[in-house]
């Protein structure tokens, strides 16, 4: 009986020969080359090569496991070898040529309109067709890439590139294409980075060196600058936990630093600059903490000098909750520990932006700490307030411009009693007290003058409370850090003046930090009430800072 070969059979035999036959000769035409031979030598030959490569990648990618793995490996190698300036056009070509088909989607949309007039079952069938039509072809490629070695990490980095390209592009069509890629990648990563696939690990000084180094390099909230610094943050009365993913071994995706203390910290210096740390570095150097940089006293802050992490001149370094003798010991005294303060949480991968893991990490660390210290019940963050100073300066300028135009601002920045207390310090060259207030925010001179510092404290605390509690974006807290902790069920507990007197702390939030308190018995209720009803759980101490009176300057 004669054997009949279909076109599909012939195609399959040709693919298998490409995969299994090392001596298979490459055709002269680039489009006929086996995908395994598409290497970096073809990368810089223009969009025609990219189009041919993509066509080869997507041809029968679902045919079998070996074929799909080979195609995915080839795609990863090809993309990694692209010149940075060519990655954007390549991604646009991928989204444009292998997204969804407009005609198919329009046909399905018409089918849904018709199905509405028919039975309920017809509508669901039409909706399923629409769902399939809207699923881009490149999603199949991404799913297969996620199954190969290091494929998940590649997709995380790929999404970071997509986000960068979308941010840099001013072309409406390009932004739409980048968004298609971003939405698909985010959907997949949200599925793959759920809590069930994440591993909780504690990092100590004896952990593998590469992990300790990565934790140090990734720290974004309070920079780690010395070997002793990281050693101290991993030492007694400190805990550092990370989440890793099985597909990204030895790669922290979220890092949480925690201080074990006798009371909730009101200043980052009580955590970062502990007595043990100060005694080690300040012996014989009494002026170490009185200068603005690590360079010798008097050297100006320049781009060549690192951003200071110590308090600026005149700062007081609050004492830690522990005596120096306790901190000199490797063993911890559980009786000295009554609260845990989360002072730094960092998402390490830009490609995982918007993929929620920090909430799971905090909950996991709470459980771990309670296993270690069953008596521990007080949990709080000590969080920065990025954006507060920028928001404040924007509103100050708005008030000044309104007054210069002869209008009365609807929301005056300063209350009458605050204007009265600030007026004695106004210079003749400053048109109003509000101008003086603005100059103080711009120059940080208020921090260097004890008398001005005292009168600035009230307005800054009140305005910060307003920013965190009243200002909203889509009915949720405007500040992103506040939104994160409030979504997790924390309470807006306390605003701390002079809590971060580094240059960065003054630039971000006029020296203030905030405690978000986690009352474990109320976190679920608070989270639901905030997300569903936009109600913020807030303490009386914060409410007392909010003065309803209106005034002018």
C-alpha cells in the first residue's frame, strides 16, 4: 500500500531533520535557515532579518517539546545579543506582527452583538471566541520561554525593557504596542510569582557571599555603604528575609529588613546608627557625624561625593533601644525585644513592578518572628515619605502664584497662628511669610537654625498628616508607600519629625518618616475597609495634627 505524505507531514520531517541532524546544511535563503542557526551574527542586519527570525520562531512553535525549547533558546540568545537601541524596534515588530488579528477580533465582536439577542449559551460561546481572538500570538512564545532554563528571569528582564521603552517613547502607536507586551507579561508573572511559588529565606552574615552581596546591592531605601554596615544589619537584633523563586535560584526578588527593639522606632538613626556602630567608627573622630559627607569637614557636597547617609550638621543621633553592652554580644536577650520594626522593603526586579509580593513577605516574616519570639505582638514599619516635599513645594508655589494674581487661594498652606510664629524670621527681601517658608524648604536652612526649626515643626507635621491622610489618587492614598501599607491593613500610626536627617531625608520629606502600625487582629478588616470603602485606619495622634481652621499668609 503506497504511503501518502501530507504537507504537514513533510513540514514535520523537515523540522525534525533540523533539530537532530548536526550536518544539516543551511539554505542560502535566510528565511529557510533552521531556527537553531539564527545566532548573533544575524542581529544587526536590519528589520528584514528580524522579521524572518520572528517568522521562523513562530512557525509551528506548538508542534513538540523539543522544537519549542529550541526555538525559545534561540529567541533568548537572539534578543540578548541585540544592540540596546534595536531592542525597542524589535519589540514593536514582535507586538505588531504577532499580536492579535484585527479582522478576527472585529468578527468576534460582531458575533457577540448577535449572540446577545439569542440564548445565554450563545453569548458565552461568542465571548470565549472573543477571548481567544484577543490572546496575542506572542503570549504562546512567552509561555514556552517560561518553561526553559532561566526563561522566567529572561521574561522578568524583558518586561523591564518593555517598561523602559514605553516610558521613553513619545509615539502613540509604539506606546500601545509596548502596553500590549507589558499587559501579557504582567499577567503571566502575576501567575508565576504567587506566594505558593516563592521561598522565604533568612539572610545572615554566614549566608552565601553572593546572596549577601546582592542584598547589599539591591538595598534602595537606606543605602548600604560599608562592610560593617551590612554585617550590622544582618547581626543581633536584626533580621533580613528575602523571597526567591524556584525559577530564579539565588536571586532575591523582595528584601525585607527588620529591627527587633523594645519600642517602636521614631528615627531611622536609632536603627542604622546604633551605639555599637557609633563606638566602632567615631572613636578618635568626634566630628564624623557633624559633617555633611564622608569627606573631610568643610568639603562641599559635589557629584563626586556620595549622598550622605549620616545626619547633617547639628543632628542628634537618638540612642538605640539597647545598651551598647547588649549590642556587643552575639546573643540576643528576648526580654529586650517587644516589637519588630520593618524599616526597609525593596523589590529588586523592575520587571516585577506591580506584581504584589511585599504583602506576602511581611505576613510571612511576622509568622516567622512569632515562632521565634512567641511573646512578640507589636509590629510596625518605619517608612520614608517620598514625594512629600515635592507635593508641598508645588502647593506653596500655587498659593504664591494665586496671591500674585490677586486671588485668594482656596486651600491656604499656612494657618494664621503659623504665619504669626514664622513672621519674625522673614527677611526684608522676602515678599511674604509664604516666600520665607518656601525658601526654607528649598535650602534646608530651617534645619540648621534651632529657633526656626522649632517654629517649622508644627506646620510641617500638620501638612505631612494632610498629605498622607487627605490627599488621594483614585480615592486611595496619594503617597505610594502609604498606599502599600494601608492596603496591607496597617494603621497610619505616627508621624515622626527629624526622623531622617540625611540629605536624602530632607530632600524627600523634610526629615519626616511615618510609622504604619500592624495590629494583627485588625489587619484583614483594615485592608478590606481601605480597598473597598477607601477608609484609612488612623490613630488619634495623627488626627490631632490636622487642624481644620483656615488661614492665610
